[in-house]
C-alpha cells in the first residue's frame, strides 16, 4: 500500500500576507503509539523563518515543537495534565530549549507549501529517529528570553519557572552573540547526589526529574523527484520521522515533578 501523499505545492496567492510572506497551517491525522489517532497541527511562517507543530500525547499532555531557524533555537514544550484529586496543579508547563540544526525538521518555506490530497488519511512515520536523552543543566530566565528567540515569551509563558536548556547549547548561542545573562547553570545531580523525584521523599525537597515525550510524526526531510521534463531533481514531498526525547532536569521541589519517573 502506498503511503498517503503529502505534496509540496506553490503557495496560493490567498495565503500571501501584506509583506508577501506566507503563513500557513495544515492539520493532519497521525497514528499515536498504542494505536489511537490524533490530529496534529503544522504551522509555518516563512517571513519569520519558523515552523511549529502541536500534538496531544496518548497520556493527554499537549506537546509542541517550535523551530526558529533564524535564531537556531528549538523549543519543545509540554503541558502536562495534573491529577487534581491528588492536589496537583491543573496542568504543568515545561519548556526545553536546544540548538536547532537544519536537519531537525524541514525548512519553513517547504512547510508553508505542504498540502494533502486526502485530509482523512492517517499518517505513520516512515523513519524512526529513536530516543534522544538530554540532560538539561541550565535554567533560563524568561523575562530576558526575547534576546534568544521572539517565540519564547508566547510559547513558554506558562512555564516561567520551568524553562531549561544545556551548557553546550548556551555555548553555541553565545558564539552567535546572544547575551548570556538569562542563563543560570544548575548544580549537576552528581555534584549534589540528589535523589530522583520518583523515590519517596519530602514534597518540598529538590530532586532530579525525568520527562519523556514522543513526536509520533513530523516532516523531517524533503523528498526529491526526477522528471524527464526537468534537468535536475526537484522537491516534491516530504519524508516523515518519529522521535522520542527523554529530559532530565533539576526541580526545586518534588511536587513540581508529580508524574514520577516515566509518564
Ligand atoms: C530574571 O531577570 C529579571 C530581569 O533581569 C530579574 O529582575 C529577575 O530577578 C530574574 N529572575 C531570576 C529568577 O533570576
């Protein structure tokens, strides 16, 4: 059976904004691990050179990825539902920032041109990119976040005290001229030998938290086609990937990591 087609088409004039820039949104249906089907929102802003996607995980968490190509920043945000009967917050927001690499996701100009022939088609990733484990050892002060990426304020607004990144990414952004006063190195868990949050302990005590999320389907690469009418291969579609992330980070209080070890 052939996979459902996602095409790259010329941008329609109706989608062109005043500056001639395209902002586009596409909704696709994707198969989640465990078999359920979810609707995923894909967004592109080719003027701002950014793309985004949003998807609800099987456990109810709302996960989004924002890729700011101009500033080389990738934002993964999770809104995790709390269990109110256990005295937890309605939801908890987490924001993880890492350096964006060009091969992470398709460029904004290609994302803006994505169209689908059959909106009811349920999509499954063609390629599994596996699990990436990330140790987040830097806290980000959101009040100066605009210096890093203009998207931070809106995307991470609800995560004010839970915006994390890594020393190696900070080093890269500093080389790009980003002011580093918004970054604060966190003590590493080996230095402090802090317990994992899943273990029994004082609700108000600091611990090492783990959070895992999965992007079940996203357009990760461009596909090229050959035609007798054209001298060179041309972009004609996308290749889709699936990828999981496992984040480790320090929380000042165990109650900020209510899902324990693995959600
Ligand atoms: C974040 O930065 C603002 C403005 O520079 C400062 O007033 C505030 O104390 C900082 N917050 C933390 C938690 O360091």
